[in-house]
C-alpha cells in the first residue's frame, strides 16, 4: 500500500486518494494478469486507463495502453491455443483491432515524450531511459502484429501485418543498439540485471516467431552471445555483481541455458546439443538438485 498521508488541504487529499486508487488498480491488474485471469486484468487496466486520462498523465496513459496491448496479445494466443472463437466477450477480430489501437496510442505518446526530452535535454540519461521504454513498445507491437498476422486483414485493418511487424522489430533493434552504444557518452551504464532480462525477453520473442516459421531478422545467436558475455563479465567484475543480487550466477546461466536448449531442440532440431547443454547444468551448476 501507499504510505499513509493526512492533510488538512482538501485538494491535496483528493490527489492522494486518486493516486492511492490508481496504485491499487494497477497492482490488482498485474496480479490478475500473472494469475491468468485475463478478464480481471483487462477490466482493471481499462479502469486504470480511464483514471489516468482524467488526471491527464500522459506517461501513465502510455504505460496502461502498452499493458492493455500485451493483454490483448495474451488473449489472442489463448484463443489460438484453445481453438476458441471468443474470450472475455471479445472475438479474435475485436482483440486484434483493440490491441493494435492500444499499441499505436502507447507508441505515439512515447514518441511525443522522447521528442520533448530531446528538445529540453538533448542526449542525456533521461533520454536514453525513455528510448529504451519506447523500444520495448515497438518490440511489443511487432510481436502483436506478427503473431496476429493471419487475422489482421480480416479484422479490417490496413497494411500488411508482416511488413509492419518487421519494421517495428527493426526500429526496436536500432533503438536497443543506440542505447547501448551511447550509454558511455552520457554516463549511462544502466542496470545489468534489467539489461539481462531485456535480452532474455527479446530472445523469447524471436524464438516464438521462429517457431511460427518466420525468419530471424534480429540475429538470435548474437543475442545469446551478448547474454553469455554479460554473465561472464559480471562474475569477473565485482562492480557488476548487481546481476546476481536476486539470482545467483548458476541461476542466471540456467535462465539462459533453458532458452538455448529450446533453440537447439525446436529450431535447429539438434537434440544432441540440447541434451549436452542440459547435462552441463547438472554437472557444473550449484544447487540444481536439492
């Protein structure tokens, strides 16, 4: 919960109560989403979006739209997996239209924000932080467009979903590179644990697309190499050990190895190499077995 706050000023109390309500709504939405209750997550996030609009908080509006877009993507994938036509009162075509709208709004607000920061601050840590957030939104929309490509045109939307999706994917990749390459220039090192999670998220997304017979236009093996280098460098340099604050070295390697095993077994069809990696964890990593 938010810290208890008391004020004799009616206006201040109203602002606090509004933010307290917003905090609870977002927390409930996240809890529902992680628990698999997509209907509750959608309802909570929709309520949150309306509240953010009333407060005219553009950053929060952008985040809520992005989260709703991700919820639509999860709903669509659930429909595909279950072979159903509708979920939470929405057909798959409704979901495609809504999801595209949410992601469009999220990216438009992100572009406005980063342009404003560029005008006010130029290249700065704040600028790179916003660029990384915007990159995530482009990546999310790319995933949505490519996953829903078979029903995109049927939903009445314009454009080719595959071309649009790969354009967004390239935009996200360019932004990721720009953040890393220009970080030292402005004194922005970033959080290694956050960056490692970002790499794993990108890898999971590209793996999903490859399993759908779409080409790897990002370079998944380069991302695997970058993730391994990050873990090894963090182990050698005590200053980088923030990567192991919550998860030990063995755990980080297991997170990565699980994806490499998936890649070799499902994409490369090399079950022997996948098995070798699995055995490596059993032999080399600590605490794999109780």
